[in-house]
């Protein structure tokens, strides 16, 4: 049977137990975020038809791509008028 949080705290002591639990929760959160970010990056191309289409070359993506740049540009700025 898997130990409960109280079992871990009791076994390792309050300070070490809470630190141990905190480290594992943080690791889990970061792992999930990384997996989610990866899946979002893979799906972006199917959410919007980019013109020109996106390529594998990263130097033509982001702010260097006209459609991506427009989407990434903060709303308070006018992408079509950089001045």
C-alpha cells in the first residue's frame, strides 16, 4: 500500500517530511507543465492557417513570421505600424 502524506511526515519527521512532499509535488507540477507545453506547441499549427505556412526552421517563426508576430504582439501595440 502506498504511504499517505501523514505516514511520510511521521516517518521522516515534520520538517523533512514536508520538504520531501513539497519537492515531489513541485517535480510533478513541472513535469506536467513540460508535457502540456510540448503538446500545445505541436498542436498550434492545426489551430490556425498560417500564411506563409510554418516551417521547421525556427528562425522564421515567432516574431519573425508575419502571422505569428501579429498574434504574439501585445494588444496595446499595432503590429502593422511598428512606430
